[in-house]
């Protein structure tokens, strides 16, 4: 039964549209019997159609926004990874050649001279675990202990899909967890998906975690996952 006007804000959109789709044509066909004008009944039908169109458009926009946000996150992670890799190469070049001018040429500050009390590089993430959500996303989590006064530590999550030979960065996060919702389902049957996590603080990067392997298989219409040892 349709709720009164003061309660309609709590009516679920799907239930409302189902009610209108069911009753609108009946009201139109029996308008005179119900004391309605044909225009009044038709207005209900038209309003329901317009509401369904707007609701579908809003749903599509939300889906597109999520997709664009995830694409932006992947692009930022790739940019962060590329920059960090380039800086490590520049530092290595300066060290091997003994030419401090390399830093000036690269327009970056040289590393500070080590001294007592200098903070250690980030630690290696450990105990990388994965679970599969109801929507099929891989929910990663890990532990990583950093010095008490450490600030600005982030974690670079990398992924290698079946049939790929190299890892690609998919996210940079300040939390010790990440939800991978960008898996291409069509490729998952070819083998396990591998993940690594690496901590980074400023220009200092710690060792990568051991690989976490997640295998997928079809179970009816659902996707299930298993964490491989």
C-alpha cells in the first residue's frame, strides 16, 4: 500500500515505482469509475516513467564516478611508483659516479648525511592476507611496524595478473588495507593473482612483502577466492 505524503520520503524508490507501474495503467483504464480524470491517471504513468529514467541515469552516473575514481587512484599509484623508481636510480647514479652534481641536474635535494638518530628506512610489510568480498573484490590487509616518530609512511600495492610477467602498481595508501575492485574477471580463470606491498616514507623505500597469491574459480554464478600459502 502506498504511504501517505508525509511518509513518502521513506518509501523505497523500487517499491514506489513498482506500485506506480502496477496501478497507473489500471487507474487509467478505470478512471471514470475511480473518480479520476484520464489526464490525472496519465500523469501518474508519465511521472513514474520520468522517475525511473532519472533513477537509472543517477545509478549510471554513480557507477561511472566509481570507475573514474578507481582509474584515478591507479594512475596516481603508477605515477608515485614511477617517480620513486626514478629517484632511486638517480641516487644510485650519484653514488656510483661520486658526482653530487647529479642531484642538481635532477633538481632534487641530495640525501642527508647519516648521523646518530637518523630514522631507519620503512619496515617490510608482513602477514599479507586476502579475503574475497561478496562483490568479488579482493580485500587485502597486512601488518607493518614503523618507528614511533615516523610520519608519512605509505604503502604501494602492486599486482600481477595471470599471464603477466611483471607487477604493476595499483594503489598507494596510508592504511594497512586495500580493496582491489578492478580485477578483470575474464582473465582470472588463467591462474592466480599475485600481490606485493612495499612501504615508503619520503624517498626511502623498504623491502617488498612476500607475495600473496589469490586463486579464483567459478561456483555457479558466483566467484569464490582462496588464499594460497
